[in-house]
C-alpha cells in the first residue's frame, strides 16, 4: 500500500498552485480547508455522503451546505 504522504503530495501541490495567485489568499483557503476537514471528520456526515441514494451533485450540496464559510466555485471545483 502506498504511503499516505505519497498519495497526498500531488493533491497538496495542485492545491497550492491553484490558490497561489487567488485573490482570497492562502490563509483563507487554509481556514476553509480546515473547516471542511472538521465537517468531513464527523461520523454522521461520512455516513450521509456514502448513502447510495445520493448522486454526486447531491453529495456536493449536502457537504457544502454543512460548511459555515462560503464555498466558492473555485473551491467546489477543486
């Protein structure tokens, strides 16, 4: 099995490249990602997102609806 850091590195590099020139700045992205990680870490949220009755669009709406901060289009697409 691949190391977690090996799997995560390309995603981290892509995220940094995407936000480097963003007007929101790295700090606001960091705060948003931290909040998203907290929401994703909740057992009930993970269960709801794995519900086979939901399509991907519904999962996205459910998840972003639980995040208090505004989830921009750029963040949604990432």
